[in-house]
C-alpha cells in the first residue's frame, strides 16, 4: 500500500504550486483533514472546466483522472455532480485551480 499525504497537506501543496506559477487557486469546500477525498476543478479564466478525481489504476495506484468536462449546453452539470458527491461524501475536499494548462498539476505525467 502506498503512503498517502494527509489531504490538507496535498491541497495546500496544489494551491501553492498553482499560485507560484501565476494562477489562482482556492478551497471551495473543506473536507476531512487527513483522509478526505480530493476533487479538483480545473479551469482557465472560468472556462473549459474539468473535474478530476482519483481513480484506481490497474497497477493498484490511484491517479487523478478527468471524470467530467463542462458542457456548454449545461454549464451547471459539473456543479450538480459535485453537489451530489458532497452529499454522498461530506468528508471530501473541493478545490479549484484557475490557470492555463491547469491539468498539468493533477494529470499523470508520462511514464
């Protein structure tokens, strides 16, 4: 089993990384300090919003994967989904990263 950073440390690190790269990041909803699930909304100037969640991989690891993309026809769809997730898991964190190419902070890299 892989060692896991406490959720609040990982969230803080993501926020600092985005801000140091010139972007804006904030906690939309605090979760359980140590073991809360982290949902990451990535956006660029409030557009092209994507939701990232950790998903189990074949090798047993858990990497962030894009599970939802903003639909221009229904822009509230992601908000509604996040609301459902919060109701089913009140311990989860929701953070937003607003920076160009935001997925580089959560998407798995090559290799």
